[in-house]
């Protein structure tokens, strides 16, 4: 009960100090900061995005997907027992500045933690020695990995890998992103 009351009090204090809504960066501008790296066996699709205002809140995000390259028509189709796993990686950059309490989301990444199960783990990380976030890896029957972090208390960068638990792929993509320039970007 005491924890709930303290959390509510902290929420009220933060809510009272939230500045007026700021203008978000248009998605086309965010697309310039999506990864440019090539990954062996994966094809980079055309970036997408959206900027929209709903109920007085403006959101903006840009996305790009990397997917397993499709086999050529002249290659034999695999037998059913040779099921092919199609790896997919989605990278999203979201501008949180137009969402009330977006700063609270950013503050959630300031804590250090580590959780582990028999199939994977989740832990706090620091990206490029500057950006706090978390990484998640599931290595069981369903493989997936995720890297999520905040840039400049404004932008959330999220990389999600499906059918793979190889975090190196995600870190390669992050390595090709100009996060320092993203941090300084304004509408």
C-alpha cells in the first residue's frame, strides 16, 4: 500500500511538471536515421512511417524491416521436414515528445536490472556508451530478440528480431545508425 501511494505521489509530481506538448519530428525525417547496414541473407525492405495527431497527442514513427531473402524460382522447394525459418527484424524509431508522460517512459530505462529464465534473459544495457535501454533474448522453441533504448529523452529506438536469438544482428544495425545526430534532431 505504501509503495502504491508513493508511486501515485511521484506520478502527480511529474504530471504537474510536464511541459506543454512539443512538436514531433515528421516520420520522413526520422527515416533518415534508420539503419543502413546490410545483413547477409536478409533483404532490407522499403522504410515506412507515419505522423498523426489523435485526441491532442501527436505521434511520429519510422520503420524498416529486414526479412529472409526469398529463394529463387530455380531452387528446389524444401521438403516439409526441412522447414525454413524466416527471420524478420523490424527497426522502429518513435518520437515520444508529443505524448504526455513520454518522459516517464524514458525515465523507466534509467534503472539497472537483470532477469533470467531457462529460455532466455532480459537486462539493462547501455548502447554506444550513451543510451540506456534493455535487451531481451528468448532461445527456446520460439526464438526472438529485442533491443530497445531511449535517445535524447525523446526518441525510442526498438529493434525486434523474430525467429532469431542472435543479438549481434541487432547490434550491427544499431552500429550503422547515427544516434548522436538523431539526439540533436528537432522538428
